[in-house]
């Protein structure tokens, strides 16, 4: 619960399609879904980091809302 006792809905969107489409014999294949999700979020943030400031803020804001 939050400060005003209003329930908060948290949506967690796991990148299922990306997880399932990993090449099985590739050295960077991650079987553990939690580790995959962690790596995926890091890659997304690195991707956002390469934008200019406005694009960076827009994409990261969009990423946080997912």
C-alpha cells in the first residue's frame, strides 16, 4: 500500500518472446529467467544511454512505464 491507502497495480512485463527466441547453443544464452530479465533491463538502459538527451529521457520514461 502506498501513503494514501490506495492499492497500486504493478505491471511486470517479462520479455517472453526475446527469452524464448534465444539461440540454444550460443555462449550468451541465459536459461535462468531472472538473470535474463536482469540482463535485458541492463541492455535496454545501455541502449537508452546512446540517445541524445531528449530521446534518452523519452525512451527511459517509456521503459519505466512498461
